[in-house]
C-alpha cells in the first residue's frame, strides 16, 4: 500500500493534494468536452430521482450535480424519509473515503457517500434504483475482469431506461502535430509511442508502460463499446476529444487557459509513476535504457517538465453514454 491504496495496481495517490488535482482536472475535462451541463443531453435531469457517482474520488462530479439548478431544490437529505415524487437522492462511493470532503459538505449538499469497491456486489436496496450513474477516470484502476464486474453492477443498479455515463481517457501522450482523427483511425501506435528519444516517447515509456504493466487498458475508448454491450447496456452516444496538457493551445484553444495546471498535472502524473517504477528498479526512458540513479530520474522529470510547457501533449478523452433497456 505504498500510495495508501487498498488496490495494489492503482498507481495514483489517495491523499495529499490528490483531491485538488482531481478538482482542476474536472474543470479542464468540462472545458475540453464543452458540456453545457454536467450530464448527457439525453438525460431528463428534471425527472431523475436517484443519481450515483461511482469511484467518485473527491466527489467533484456529484457535488457539481448537487448544485445544479434543476437538482438543488429537489435534493432530499439522506436522513429524510420523504418519498415524494419531486425528490432526488444523490449517492457517491469510492474504494476509499480518503479524498472525500468533510461530512459537513455532504450534509449541506445532501450527498450520501460510502466506501465501496465497484467490482463487488452493492447492497440490494440500491438495485434498480438509479436514473443516472456516472463513472469517471477509472482507466488506471480497473483491469478487464474488473471492468466486466463493475459494468455488471451498473446494469443491476440502473432502473430500466436508466443511463450510464462513462467519462475517461486513454493513457497515451500524443504530440500536438498528430491529429485526433489519425489516432481514431490508426490507434495509439503502441509500442512505437513508447520507443524513441522524444520527450513524449520518454513520457509514455513511463506512463503507458505502467498502465500495460498493471494490466489496465491504454486503449479504453476502443474497448468500451464491447464492454458495455457485454454488460447488456446499449450504447447511445460516444465521443472522443482532446485532453491537452501544457502548451497545446493550437489544437485545443479552449484549454489554453488551463495551461499552467494541466502542465502541473502532467508533472504530477509523471512523478507518481516514475517514482514507483524507480522504486521497483523498472524505470526506463527511453525504452531499453534503465535509470538507476536519483540524478538521472530528476533529469528525466526536468525534461518532461520543459517538454509539456514548450511543446505540449494531449491524451484522448472520451465519453460513452449507454442505456439499460
Ligand atoms: C483518478 S480518480 C477519479 C475520481 C473521480 N471519478 C473524478 O473524476 O475526479 C479514480 C478513483 O477511483 C477509485 N477507485 C479505484 N479502484 C476502485 C474500485 N475498485 N472501486 C471503487 N473506486 C475505485 C480511486 O480511489 C480514485 O478515487
């Protein structure tokens, strides 16, 4: 549990400033997709009665929903026994409460949060309850069998006609010179994207290699349609967009204002994965060159720091909306 994690292959930290990182990442994600509201267009939020955020982290999404004008006046507190037709109940869960905000904030927002592993069966009283389930940014957490288990749970928890909204990414850095269309057409170019001497190839030799080592998907957007279908969920909408880091304004102008914190986010992701790989004696950059000294690891971090600020990079963000028939 080197990161305070209860899941041995989840590489990100559970404490410290991780909640702040997730909050800023959420702002950038909303801008990248250009959402008019924090839920799919097809969801009739005014008539939803129960919403669940799975693997909620710091609960940034469910708290955003809680403050939405069509939701806020209708929220029923967890302690309320009202079963009126107007009411809406908000739930969030995560493997760990480590990044949850203080209980007072949940009380104010009317969110019922609990610790739960999305791959394990949920309490029966929640079966068939939800109009909308959101699960965001779990690509580094779930292996193939865990995706299957989590999506089977989603199916069980949704009402007939209920909506599942996945918002996630494919953890491979691409240079701004490579178009999103070419990635959509040709895939991520693994392993070439991890082999070579550019800063982005070195970044991927740590980042994407960690994902592959852990057995999680680096190409989740290409897998999700089948995973959803196997869980009995009907895909109704899928979209990819550019999640820019640092200087990437030419291809993602909408994210130019996020330059500083997306560059910091790139540094943070690199640091957590490089430090773990170094501790295991597996840090390589470029691929095939083993880094064995702290000085060389720090020089690599500086190269990544400069690269993201001078050139920039992007990952593929994606949203999938699916319905339980
Ligand atoms: C990158 S964070 C994303 C958090 C949040 N969804 C967001 O978009 O900001 C991934 C979250 O998944 C949680 N997680 C990892 N494995 C999980 C599991 N098996 N069940 C529930 N949560 C899990 C982690 O604790 C972490 O909070």
